[in-house]
C-alpha cells in the first residue's frame, strides 16, 4: 500500500451564491466549475498487474449516482469495477483494474456531469485521499509504477463568461513519482 495524494472534486460556482446574491456586480465571476481528479498510472514492468485504488472520504462519501469513475488505457473510456464500503463517517471506495505491461492508464474521478439534477443544483464538493495497492488477484506480487495525480477543471456558466480550463499537478505523498509496490507491504 502507498498513499498517493489528496483530491478535491467539484461541481459548483467559483463564488458562493450567498456572495453573488448580496453583491450582484460579482456575478460575472461566478462561473461554475467541474473539477475532477485525474491519475495517470504507467506500469513500467514487463508484466500485466492488477491494481486497487482506495479512495477515502468523510461523509457523504462517494455516491455512485453523483460520481463518475472511468479508466482509460486505449483511448476509449470504460467503467471501473468498484466496491463502495461505508465505515461510520469514513467511507472507503475500492476500484480494481488491470494495467498491461509497459502501458499507461488514466483513472478519472469526477462529479457526474451527466446527472441533470447534480448539474442544476451545482453544489457538489468532495475531498479525500487516494491509496494504491497491488490487487490480491494480481499474479505479480511486486511492481513499479510511475504515477502522476492532477486536478483538471472546466469553467462554464454565465452568458458573459466564456469557457475556461485549469489543470495542475498535485504533490505526491512520497515526493517521488516512481512507486515500488509489493503485496507484502
């Protein structure tokens, strides 16, 4: 197991509605933002490895009706098998997937913008942290990965504000993008 980074996913206005209601002149600054957590994982070994990501959040946790998770290794986004487990106020969600030898995958965790109710409400935010393991179904018991976490966001909204984007790399818990994992640790 290794800690990767923290994350924050959003689907909400840049400025709280309480501010723009009382200060309408700030409305042009109040575009909505859809921000996701993007995790690039490169398997730099010569063996297929099954990995498990564990996303830890506080209540309300990952709600599969409000959160979209995708793994892309071929340029065609696909679903990720997940296991949502609630433990009191802390919620751990496990996602297990393969990464081929010498291949790179992109794991995406973001608010589900296809959910019309969530989009109209525009009041979703969730923070937590991410860990990575070699899955128990993996044949290799050790692996090396290059991991890059980042936030990417798209601004949208008011008639006067145009689309905009942000992207920034997140600091890694171990300070090193090369992860050496073993099932024993």
